[in-house]
C-alpha cells in the first residue's frame, strides 16, 4: 500500500479547546476524525503547553499544529500495522482552520 486513500479523505477537526489554564501553561485538546471510505479514525489529543509571555496567540495556532503533527504520526504508524494499509493524514493549514471557526 502506498498510504494514499482510494477515495478523498474526509478530515474533521474539533477544537482547539483550552481544557485548563493558568498564567504560565494551558491544556489544549484537539479532536481529529478521518474517513477514507473504508475505515474511520477518531482520536482526541490533549497537550500541556507552556505559554510564552510575549505570545498568547501560541495556544490558538501553534498548540493545535503541534497536536495535529503528532496525530499524523500516530495514525500513520498504527494503520500501517493493519491489512488495509497505512493511512496518511494530509498536512493542513491550521491558521486557515482556526480563522474559519
């Protein structure tokens, strides 16, 4: 398998949501659902991020980008072990996604 879906991959994101926060750190969650027509992947990642003093927008853009990158690796590695073959989540522009919310 090449890792390429046979049909267009339907990706849905929910979040980012700040689950808990303080002055210096925040817990951010991102839910990712993907469907390639034959299988569905649905996962939620939660990360604890230190907030830079000069950049509160870090949580809005960078935290979900980091979480999505981790999700891409997890999904690729886990699905590579299946008979259906590897499923690769595409790169996405998190800034565009956040602006559409």
